[in-house]
């Protein structure tokens, strides 16, 4: 049996505690999905739980109690984010990464955070993905270096060249080099983490109609297609820039294994439209496995008992699949 997964607490004023409990209730009869949540135990006072001395104890108690690897932190009020929780939120992420880097955990599965809460406490990173990339520095990844953000739902996988940037800035940041780096990480991940021996990668254009031969923009001619040509010369199956508005329907998805989108909403809208509740956020190119729900903290429904755990459960299952492909561990 592989080591347990490390689940981060996320923002305790959001739906993280609730969906963690519901995920445990759904998976507790399946030891291959055993996990421990790294959090102050006070956030789980209303559910059977057991504090651990080390994460290796999680599998033995997973069926009967929610395993908690305790850290310090105060009580949260559902729906009321507070920068006072930032130290615990960050400590949970850092501990989960440490456990995975040392092999004590098979993967990091992160609950949602609210960046504005962390910014108020001095957080310097644009988001989760960038912070995880920082924590991974100095450790070798199993293929090209990340981080690269990818969303997956059903038979659709979409990676992003630019992530948490204003649209105007994203267009300015686009370059042949940035496309090449992201594409190489994705191609390596498709082979190593997803078991696709000869991956097919489709590139979106940046502009409507993929620029229409320069009539609607020049980024396809200047950056995207030259990157595709270089990748094909390296032996990869990669398309030139494709119009994004015709790339994501069911028949089109049969023609590739993943899409590389140029900016955030271009990639995330089709994934969340296809399967809003079951999508998974995956960070590629790290020396550890990281998955996450593809939704936010949902402060507006926190504490009401109506949050759906589907995406967190899907993230745990996806972590299991990636660990199996990357390391060959099987239950």
C-alpha cells in the first residue's frame, strides 16, 4: 500500500472543512484513498477524528475516524475570512509539501484558499500554483520543470501558458519560449503521470479564428506556430494554433490528448462547463504530485451544509491515478 495522501486545510472559513469531512465519509471504505488532513483539530470537532503522531498512522484509522495531523490555529467562523488564519493555512501547505518530498505522503491534495486573505498577511505569490513552485525549488522534478497549471474533467485536459494575469498582461507575456516551456512540461506529464505513450497536444490561438492569417492578430504567426514547429521537429505531435471556439466540442476532443491554452479563462471555461463539479486542478512539473478541487472557498455557502465534495473526491482519485502511473504503486 502506498503512503497516505496529505490534504491541506485550505481556508477554514470556507467550505474546506465540510468537503473534507464529506470526502472522508465517501472514501473511508476504500483504503487506497487514505489521507490525513493537516489542520487544527478544532475545525473538525463535530466528526469522529483522531490526531496522528505521524502521517503513516492514517491508513490504520481511516475507516473509523478522520485522520488529522495537528497544527496550531484558532477557531474559524464559517463565511467570515480572517487574515489571522493565514499562518495555519500556509503551514498546512508547507507541511504537506514536506511530507511528499520526503516520501511520507504520496501526494499533496490542496483545499481552496482565498488569496486576498493571504495577501492581507503578507503573502507574496499570485496563487497556490506559484507558491508550490517556490516550495519545490532545489528538488528535481521527474520530467521538465514546472509549475504548470492544468485542469482536467472527463476526457478533457487543458494546460495554461499564462495563469493569474490580467488579460492584457497575459497577451504581452506570451512568447515562443513560454509556450515551449509549458508544452514540454505538459508532454512529459502526459507520458509520466497520465500513461499516454505518444501524446497529442493541440495549441489554441490567442485571437479570434486563431488570428485568421494575421487579419485578427499576429501572435499566432509570431509566437504560437513557431513554437509548434520547434516541438514537431523534436518529434512531438503538436498542432499549429487552433481557433478556441471550435476546439472543445465532443468530436474535436477525440483528436488530441490535451490542449495548451494561452490564458486562464480560455482554458478554464470549457473545463468547468463540461463538468463544473467534477473538475480537478493539477500542477504539472513538480517533484511531488499535487491535485486540487477546481473551485474556490465558497464563503457564501460555508457552514450551511450544502457544499458538494465532488471535486475534492475527484482530486483524491486523480492523485491516486497519477501516483500509480508515476511510481507504479498499486493497492
